[in-house]
């Protein structure tokens, strides 16, 4: 099965701080842009940040494996080596607004995964998951 890139459009309060965060902190490549939006290539997926002054965090919390997680959130599922590289890079930074620091979830169970949660500068919650076996992403 071949997976195609997803597209997500989301609101941000400031395009320059968004460009800096997604490019410099997360390692995304900048694509097309205008004065009101910018596209990013984030691990092969297309994110479109749209300027919406006044945008801020409004997430409710849900429970997953005994931990509170913000709803809504978005992110990327990565192979474990890519997740570890991202996790190490983020952990070394002093400017990351953590929601949940890197951890292992569902240890020893189907769907075991590494995960981390953080906020972007506009308060959007992001999750990055790492799987040792990508076939277990949808394991029940």
C-alpha cells in the first residue's frame, strides 16, 4: 500500500513566527506563499498556515493511555529513527513549548508508539508519533 501526502490548512496569528517555527524548529521546507498564507512540506505532507490574527489555543483535553492530550491536534506518524532524530533535536532546544515530553505509549501492547506533543507559536497542538513497526500503526 502506498500512502499519499495529506493536506491540512490551519490558522496562525503571525506568518513570520510560523515560518521560523516550522522551518527552524521542525525542519519543514517552505513552499508557496502569499501575504496571507504559507505552505510547508512537513515530512512529505502539505501544511498550509493561514493568517488569522487573534488565533490562539482552544483545545479541550482528552485521555489517552492515562495522559491528558489536547483535542484537536495534528502531526505526523514517523518511522522510529526519524522520530528519535526529531525528538532529540527538540529536546535540545530551550524554546519548545512542551505539552507532553517524549515518552513511550502502550508499551508492550499492540500499537506501541513513541510520542511527543508541543505547541506551535499560535497555540496549535502537534503530536509526532514514532513506530518501530509501521504495520502496527492501526493495530487493534
